């Protein structure tokens, strides 16, 4: 029997690092797949697991997942009822965004933030590629920074190419297990290459025609940055489908909406068309961002069919 942390997943094989730093290639014991879990991957990066070593077959079998303190999940696809556990046991989630090449939309950011809020995972929003922004790009960057700072999220502006604020980023992640996510092309692999000397993860150029990123990371993987410091690289994602959050609780994960909701006339107000809704009044008065509120409604409609016609 051994105990370790899952540091890499290929879908059928898992690399597990034990307490001595030794790596074991593991498969999943059958019952883990048949336990009624809807997830496409019952074992995730960051999981602490118990495994058995089969020296004859030169492989090991994961038979127990230690209870997770938290995890990040998303829908496996937009229409799917299954979900994908991206990573578990996190101290911090970093969402890497870009103002252009490619554009990161606030709906994508807010979907990720809602899931992180739901599972009590702190988030840092990192704005990359500041070396290429001019004029309107800078105004957009400042608007995004103000928007998220005003509702309680920390932001950091970096340039990987020019090494701007890279040391600040390194200090922030010290002694943490950190998930790194973002759209394809946002620079996740480049950032890991910058943070970890000698690491040479594959990176792709932005498509000149579409101005969009191309997938370079195929499977999630956890990299050791230093003592007790880990970065989890994830495949770039175009959308972030939310799961297991009902209409009556979604607004709890928008901090500014939740704060104002206590002033609504009805305790069960969903902030769509109810009378005397303090949230909608605050949006009208620009106390709550109209963009964040619109993103709230989009998520609400996507997850709850009965509200789509309201």
C-alpha cells in the first residue's frame, strides 16, 4: 500500500507521486468507475490517493480517494449531464485572461468565479500580454481590473515576454497548490515555462486569421515549482459549463449581488422580474455592474430551463 498525490492524468493512466518523490503509474480500481459518479474522471489532479503496487505487472492500482477539501468542476460539454473534475485540494485558482489575441470575455471569467466561490477556492485574476496593449486595449484592461477589484477579487497584470510582475506572481503562489486555467492562447504554458527553469512545455502561436489560441496542453498535469509549491496546468478551454448550482443559490456566488439581495422584498427573490428587487434597482443605479448582472442571467438561463422564457 502506498499514499500519494495524482500529478498527471491521461484519462486511463494516472501518475502518482508518493511522499518520497517516487512516481508510480496507476490505473483505477474497477469499483471507482462503477460507484455512480457522474464525472468523466473519478480521479483528478491533486487528489490524495491510496494505491497498491503490483510489481509483477510493473503497475499500480488506485483503490481509494482521500476526501477532498475542495475541487473545481465543469460540464464535460455544453449539453452534457456529466461533469469533469479539473483539479482538487487547491489553495488558489489563477485564471489567466487576455484583452486581445485572444479576447477573454467576462462571461467566461464569471462562470469560473462562480464555481470557485461555490467550492471556497480563492481566485487571482491575472491579465497577461500587457506589453501588446495600446489605446482602447488599456482602457478595457483598466475597466476589467476595476470591475473585479470592486467586488473583492485580486488582479495582477503581467507580461511573460517582458518579465513584468513575474516575480510578484511567484511570491503569490509560494507554498500553495495552484490551478492555472484560461482560454487557449492565454499563455498558461508560457507562464509555467517562465516560472520553472528548464521546463519546456509546448506553446503555439496565435492563429493570425482567427486571433484565437490553439490547444497545446492535452492532459492536466501538476508541476513542482518549489518546496510545497505546485502549479496545475490545464488544457485551454473555450467555455465553462456550470453544474450543480440551482437558481435559488446562484446569486450567492456573485458577492455584490448576494450583499444587496438582503434588501429585496422577498427572501426567495431570484432577481429576474420580482417586484421590489433591490438587485435590479442597484443595476439600474449602476451600483451593481450591468455586465456582471447580464452574465448572472445568462448562467441562470443556461442552468434552469424554466427561467429562459421570463
